[in-house]
């Protein structure tokens, strides 16, 4: 397996042979990796046990250790030594298929930042997000809590932060407070429903927003003339004219005839927001 180390532009300014992109990729020395694993306080105990082919340590030996050691201890059957370095078996599909796995190098803490730079910062990496970056890294490397450390690194990346679009928060719906009956009446149409004996297909619903008193009238169609005559003859003649009529933006309520009716009776016609039935929820 080829193991690499990243040198950033600032580290190569005074070095000969630097690439034009400002990055040079150097190979990790396997001897150096072996030594770093042995010197890592979280990995040294595990490497020693595996090299000496000892059995899995007792829980008493790791219970007072770090979270890193406890996580690795739980995956003991997946650990192996290859070329003197500690690896973890990463099963690609079904866990029952014991032969279908990849070897992931357990990366010491001293080398994790180098992995981040190579899989995120170099031009070929493309500053991927946490999920894609994790998917690429775990093809070769492993350490406990990979997802959280990768996510944290991506959030702290200055270039990603500079190019990320601002989150536009949606303004919450405002609440209209009603102070008396007939101040605001909500209106909507229900249907089409099964045809009745009187040839009606729809129900015209009106609800007083203060008292919640609701009236429902069967109508044959959604024409503005039908709706206007029903409102006048069945509702206004019984209860009087409301100060406001609130509806959605259906063509029946936006027709000129309906607007003329509201102007004639001095009714303030309001409408709900498009694609937001919550703004007329009392009759929806």
C-alpha cells in the first residue's frame, strides 16, 4: 500500500522541485509508521499483544484506558499485523463473507492531520464534504470516531467556509389576532365529492376566526357567480358582512366578480400565501 504525506505551499516555498500547484506528495516510510504506532500511547498495548500473538486482553486491562483503546478492543477479531503495521479488516459487504474485506491502516494521532490534508485540501481532493471524505478515507485508513473528526475538520476549513453559501432562514408565519366575531371570516372549497341527488359536487366552507363558528353549503361548481351568490344569500343575509374575507388564491376567489362584491360590501379581501395552506389553516 502506498502511504503519502502532504506538504503545503508554505512548506515548499524555499524547497527545490516544488510543484506548480504548491503541493508535493511524499511517501510515508513504513518503518516510521511502525515506530509511530508503537510510540502512540493508545496503540502501543494493542500492537504489542498482536505482535506477540497473545490472546485478547481482559477487560480489566483496558477498562481504565482511553476511549480509543476500548473501541479497538471491541473490534479485536478484525485486527491484524501486516508488514509490522497494525491494520483493521473492513468488510465490504456481507459480514458473513469473511474473505471479502479491505485492510485499513490504523493511523496514529500524529498522522491523522496529514490524512485530512491529502483527502481534503489538495487540488485533486476537491474539498469534499464529510460524507464523501469519510467514504474515501475508510478505503485505506481507520481510527475510532473518524466521522466526528472528519466533520470537525471540514467545518474548520477556511476555503470551504468562504465558498459555502449562506443559510437563508425562512421567516416564520405571522399570527393574525382577531378581537371580535365577524372581524375575519376564512373561506375555502372542499371537493370534488361524489355527486348528490341535487347535482352538488363541492362544499363551500366559511369559518369565523374569532368564535370558530363554521357554515358549510353544498354547491354544484366552483364558478365565481355560484360562490358569490351563496355567500350573499346564505351567509351575509343571516350574519351580516364580515370585515375581512380570507381565502387562498383560487381562481374563484380572485375573479373580478368576487372582487366587485367585496368592494360593494366594503369587505377587505385577503389571501393566503401561495403553496402555504397553513396560512389559512382554520378551514383547510
